[in-house]
């Protein structure tokens, strides 16, 4: 009986870990495919310029490669400037919302990537401690609901992107100053460091 229980637990752990890997791999594959699609036409576009300049800046790295990389960086910069415009931002939100319908983990990995680059917004990464099912658990704020209710996501360690949705009252929520990247690491370590690093004093009793 114990052996059967261990096998079930091992399979459940394996399944959660595989799903976590899938959610991590999908955004990377999407970015790689998009980059490949952009790379081909841009290299063709700059090839003539590179040929005319007879550019050979580094051994083994021709002008086409360098100009293509510069063109992609300039394109991203230009799109970043456009994203500041209201109507472009609204269109970007519409596209992102449709992507999330197909790839629910997209926003999560987007915030992780933005945070690593130092451009994440605090309101997009509110990490919490919530009192649910008779105990305090780490969670992410999904939405401030009507009145004193909040929608939160409670991850299932060690996979921070797999978990359950809960609706909790504000009195059962403690906000932390943890970044999403820190939160991700805490969950992978089964919660180690969440309370101590935030210097939080949890209530001894709850209603």
C-alpha cells in the first residue's frame, strides 16, 4: 500500500514537473520561431547594403549578420516607442489577451522576462500571503474584486505556474515586497525564504 502511494506521488510530481517544463519551453519556442521569421527577410534586405560596403567587421562575422542584428534592435526600439501611444497600447493589449487564451502562461513569463531586464511594473507582480483552507499560503494577486474580495492564484510547489484559483477577503491577504522572480524561486524551494526575507509577522489566530 505504501509502495503504491509512493508511486502515485512520484507520478504526480513527474507530471507537474513535465508540465512546468512545457510552460517554460513554449514561450522560448515561440520567440525562436518569430525571430527566425524576422531574421530571413531582414538579412535579405541588408545583404545588398553589406555587399556594397564590402563589410567584414570581425573574422567569421560578415556585415550581413551585423547589419541584420542592428536592424532588429532598431525595429524593437521603434516598436517600443510606438507602444507608448494610446491606440497602439490598446491594440497590443488586445493581441496579448488573445495570446493568453491560447497560452495562459504567457503573461507570467512575460513579467518574469521584464523583471530580469529591470522594466517590470510593480502592479503587475503583487506577491501575497493568503489565508485559505485554514493555513497561510503564498499566492499571486490576479484581480482586485468588488468590495473587499480579491482573486488570487495559489501555486503548487515546486511548480510556480501550476495551482488553484481562490477568492479571499482583504483581511486574509498580506502583501509582500517580493518580486515575481523571487516568488518563483521561493516556490521552487517549497516556500523557503518567503516569510523570513519579507520580515512578515503572521497573525497567531484568524477568524
